[in-house]
C-alpha cells in the first residue's frame, strides 16, 4: 500500500544535526550531537559529512578529538528563487501546427 500524501513531515537528520550545532554555538563532538539529537552515530556522521560538503559545518582536530561547529553564513544548501511573473504579463507564442507524415 503506498504511503499517504498527507503523512506528517518529519525533520531530516541533517536538519536535526544542523539545528543542534547552531544551538550549541560552540565546538561540539559527535557524542554531544548524538545526545542532543537522539540519533545514532552513523546518522550523525552522515549528516555531518553532508553539512561539511555543503559548507554548513566545519571541523577542527584538537588533542585527538574532532570538534564540529556550524557555519550558516557559508551554507550553500539555501538558494533564492526569483519572483515568478504572472502568465498574463508574458507574451504568448502562437501554437505551431504540425503536419503528420505517414
């Protein structure tokens, strides 16, 4: 049976990890993120990899531990969409007629 289109939308793991990083406003370890988000280690590591790839998080190594912090100002995941024009404002092209060849 296919899933209902009106199913509840849940926050993705990446969003949970990013929100946890922004809320801490400091360097955090994977273990601290796991506690804050209630996610497992593989899910947190995947999310951190994606956030680092999209420049929304950075890592620093200190005394053998890796610490993460949010960098929302360089986040490339967000983009703006130009305002759409109304159809009546756009010029209409005449419909082309096609001749079918058998």
